[in-house]
C-alpha cells in the first residue's frame, strides 16, 4: 500500500484503514497480533508515533486490543465493527455524493438504480 501524503486524509487514518482492510481480507485473523508501531513505521517510512496513533484509533474503536508487553491484537468482533462502520459511514457518504451528482445531471432514480445494478453485476462477474 502506498500512503498518500499529498491528500487531506491524515496518515494515521490511512494506516488504520489499511489495517481494517487487512482484517476484512483475512490477512489478520481474530486474536492475531498486528504489526507493531515500529514495523508499520518501517514499512511505510513514517514516524512511529504516527503509526501508534493509527493503532490506538483502532483500539479505541474496539477493533484491536492490547496485550501488555506483547502488542495489539484483533478483537473477536473486529470484522463486524469494521463492516458496520464502513457501511454506515463510508458507503452512505459515497451514495449521498452519487445521488447529489445524479440530481445535478438530471439522472432519474430508475436510471441511477440501473447503473448501480449493472456495475454490481459486472463487479460480481469479475470476482469469479
């Protein structure tokens, strides 16, 4: 993964989102240790404090838990928390932007739904 230092999204949030994606993809399983702040700092060439901020954000959200002296580990409910968060924040935000743009372009509800269904079907076909 490449961090985008020229974007408005803080690096620690990009680190947290990358770990979330790794959890969703099964690369970090329940009760498995995630990378330390120092390993993340080395991997992404960032300050360890920035990496720690991303890890702590995930711990505050209940996605990671701390084992004193051992590091941070994935909670049992991590996937559910991440899925719920992304559905209710990210996905709804994107949908709102699409609906606003569709309104500005005079795209009907039916046309927008058809576009969405076509994209969804095409994406499912790519996954096979």
